[in-house]
């Protein structure tokens, strides 16, 4: 008999408070990203300026991600969650006075992201602390749904809330959201083996270079961990890259306003993520994780590859023939096809996110997990740096369609290589 593992996991009170903190934190973080993307694009009408916003959020991961993970493992992670949300609330409030200056926006984005480098290695590693191993798959499914639902809500409401509250009031709302995240983080009850004061740096072992060597040595031996990290990095990089070209894609390919794009793309993508998370949690949790992630890779690759060509599909004779038999309100359009592709991408993303996160948590200890997620942040920062720099300029230079096609081809190639490598390992074994 198949019980509802998601409800069972949500009944764990510390996990519920962690999820509530996650909801407000992710909502504030993602809406801040989208609001600043809209503001930057409105100020300059350039994808390159949007790339600057994304880079301001990603460069701190490259510079400080690994170091932050090493420190967080020596601190009380609950206190890190609380302090990081509180500090980000203050920094977001300062954007009230800086939202019309692109340089100041970049500086504050950098500062907020710097604080987030300490938040992220404390966030996901908390899951196996408050949830038993047999429910980890379900907990990560919920976690994934929350992350991508928050992206949807934040993206969908970013335009309307900007209109309602203006460029000043919106940052007050986001600052309050971070404060609520800090409140729920403070309510998480966990047993800490050796509690430490949050900012007591004197109690840290200062041989961080030795620890970094230990991390590198660990990843050389644990290839399953490295593979999971790579896939999670790829998924996050794709989100960042699509965020850079999203406004241009909406205007140039779809012919719709930027504010409408979340309704037709982010909404079905989040629904797809939720469906995927439910399938994984209740029905597919016993399947090999590598098989699930490989399915996700190919699905998301082909969906991205199809994005630039949906207008051509719409004009095909067979589509026009079908439309001739349908009421006008139900006629197949470019937006319907976008919705289907976005749903597939969301479904595929959950097939990458949930198994990969579960692998990281099952294969690492609490004393080492922060470092692992610090490595993840660094990988995202490092491998996304060049694509984000290039994608905005390339989109302005050669067009959105060509850039998206290239991204789809690269993802499919990665999927093929992943499959070939896995087959070779099986043959050797």
C-alpha cells in the first residue's frame, strides 16, 4: 500500500519550520532577482545589463562559496539561517535608496549574495538533521517544490507588485519577507552535539587550507558525489542563463510583454516540478537515482532545443488543420506550446534536483555537508561565470533563438556523455 510520504514528512515539526523559513527566504530571494532584472532591463533595455545583475549574485559564490561552507560546518547552522536572513533584510532595505543607480544595484546584489553564501551551506544540509534517512527523498521532493514554487510566485508577482508598491515599496515587502524567514528559522528545534556561538571565530581551527585539501581529496574518491554536484550545478546554471535571456525571449520570440512571461513559462514549469516531485516521492523513490537524473537531462535538453522553433511548429499545415476544427478559444498557439515545453522542463528539473540532493545528503556526514554545498556554490559560480557573461552579449549580437538552440545542444551532449560514461563503468564492473 502506498502511503503519502509527503504529508508524513511535513508532520515533522522542525522540518515544517525549516520549510516555512525556506518559503519566505526563497520568495524574497527570487523576487529580488526578478525585480532587479526588470529594473535593470527597464533602465537600459539591454540583456547585457541583466547579465550584470546575475553576475553580481553569482560572483560571490565563485569567490567565497567553498570558504563559507568550511566555516558553516563549524557553526550552529540554525543560527546561521537566522542571522543570514536578518542581515539580508537590512541589505534589501538599503535598495530603497539605490534602485535607480545600476552600479549601486550591482554592489548591493553582491553584498546580499555574499551573505547568502553562508546561508546556502546551512540550509539544505539541515534536512537530514531534522528528517530520518527513510524520508530524505520525500523531504527533498518537498524542498524542490518549495524552491520552484517560490520562483513561480516571485516571478509571477514581481511585475504586479512593482506596479502596486513601486520601486520603493517593493523592497520594504521583500525586507519583511526575510525577517519572517529569520523568525521561522529561530523556531527550529534541533539537538546540536557541540553548540558554538555564531560569530565566535576564535574557536575555529584556522587550518582552512588543509580542510580545502581534504575536500578535494574527498571528491576525487567519491565520484558519485561529484556527479551529483555537477548535475545540481548544471540545473542551477540553466536557470540563471534562462533568466538572462528570458526578457528578450518574451519580447522577440513570443511577442508578449515581459510581465506576462511568468504566466506562460514559470507557472507550468513549477507545476511540472510539483508533479515530478510527487511522482518521485510516492512512486519512483526506489528507482536508481542515476537513471532518473539521466531522464531529466534528456528531457530538459530537448525541451530547451524546441523553444526557439515553436513559432514554426504553429505555422505547420497539420497544426492549422487541427485549429480549423477547434473553437477559436482552444486553437493551438505559440503560447500553448510554450506551456507544454515549460511543464516538461519543470518535470525534468525535479528528476535532476531530488535524486542529486538526496545522494549528497546520504553520502555525507553533518560535519562535512556544509563544505559539500559550499563546493556546489563555488561550482555554480565558476561554471556559470562565462555563460552568463557571454549569453547576454550573444543574445544582443546573434539573436535569442541561436543562443537558446546552442544551450539545448550542449545539454543533450552532456546527457549523451553521461550515458556513455555510465555504460563504460557498468561494463568494467
